[in-house]
């Protein structure tokens, strides 16, 4: 079970001060042996800017007190941390420097078996 997750995809609707507020996420990678081929399929661009400033609050949620990490499903079967399409890394980091499309995110924690 993933205990912490940090994500740089700041334009994702679920991103609040680099924490992921989605209850579950889905990472896609298939049979890749390279983390750059993985991406977060749960990424959803916050086009409508529903929450204009998510650095401290997201809706009624105080970001500083939010410590949950999502349950992570993942089909990158060649990753060390993948067991039966679930992620068992203690901490996961998602990259998203050009984060306006799903495919530009990446699981940096991917480690080939
Ligand atoms: S890109 Fe994925 S991990 Fe990052 S905040 Fe969005 S749903 Fe969560
Ligand atoms: S660390 Fe591995 S198993 Fe976990 S989400 Fe990333 S690619 Fe998938």
C-alpha cells in the first residue's frame, strides 16, 4: 500500500500543493521497462479552475492536514513495486512538468525488475 504520494502535475484537478486528493488512481505502463513510458490515467485537467487556489484549501479540505495517499492501481508489470496490478511502493512520485495532458505525467518511482 502506498503511504505517500507527491505529484508535480499541478494543473490536475486532484492536485493540491503536490498532494493527490483522488481516492484511487490508475497508472499505465504495460510491459515497459522504462519509467518515462508510464503515466497517470487519472490525470484530469482542471480546465474550469473549480478551485482557484489549491495551495491551502481544496473545497472544504485543509491541504496541510491532508496526509492520505490514493490507492494505486498500476499495470506496469515490469516494475519492482508492482504485484498483481497494485503498487506496493511506500512512497510514489509522479512527474508532470508539462502537465496539460495525461501522457506528460510519469511515475518517477518506477524501477525495472
Ligand atoms: S496526475 Fe494523477 S497522481 Fe497527480 S494529482 Fe492528478 S490524479 Fe493524482
Ligand atoms: S512505482 Fe511502479 S508499481 Fe508503483 S505506480 Fe509506479 S510504476 Fe506502478
